């Protein structure tokens, strides 16, 4: 059985380094959670951080209130080597206290699959629907990704799901600012 993981903000990621997605001058943040190729042209997103460029540059992945991975070129390159047909990267303006960085990219997964094992999960639905609103426990279907390495979950698009191949690669490369966690190990 292939294990799946959720891309999350690490528990030890500094709260003060979570950026503010600049809605007024950026595309709708939800376009990056659809699990589809992005429309073009697309305006460049901006994310403001209350940190210096030096502090931000220590991380391979930066976190923001948009809950969309913002990765450096090393992470993007690693993903392009193993799943180029499943990802897109959008050049993003990272605004720090002392200037602007242009070497971070929003990661957009271009595929989505059904991952949630509804029988093994505990969740609440949006009233009057069968759409999942929140979890108390989440489990994934066996081998739900098939040959995919990174996708959005069709039933819960906020979940960015990755394969054990990505988990192993990211662990080997020691990328920072990223937590890949088995959903059954999360305290919801």
C-alpha cells in the first residue's frame, strides 16, 4: 500500500513568519486550490511578510494565510523532475521588511483525485449537503493517488495530497518550512 501525506505548515514554523496574501492586488487565492491548470494570463500574486528577507530566505517553503505553498527554486526543481505534468509554478512577489524577493513561486497542483475514505473518517458536512466542512479524523483510501505524486483532494480541495515518493525526496533533501503528515496522525 502506498502511503499518502498532507502538505501542512510545520508545528515549529514561526507564527510571525506567516505572510499576508495581498488580495487587493493578487488573483483570487482559491484559484490555486482547484486542482486544475491555471488560466493565463494571470496577474502576479503578492504576499507581505513582517520579516526581513534574510529571515525568509532560510526556508524552502514559506507559509501564508492563503494556505498555498510558496516554494523556492530548489523545491520547484525537485518537483519538476518527478511530477512535471502535475504542477505549475507562479512567480510571486514576496515583500519583506527590507525589500522584495522574487525567487519564490506559488505551487499549483494541476490534478485532483478522490482521497478521503469516508467510512474511516469522522467529519461534519455543510448543513443540507454531503460536502465535507471539517474533520475530527481523516483517513485516505488505499492507493488513492494511483500513479500521481501530488494532487488536490476532490472532496476537500484545501488538502494538498502527496505520495510517499515526494515524502522520501523532501526528507532526503531536508527542505524546510514543509510538513508532510499522514492524515491519520493529525489531531484535528
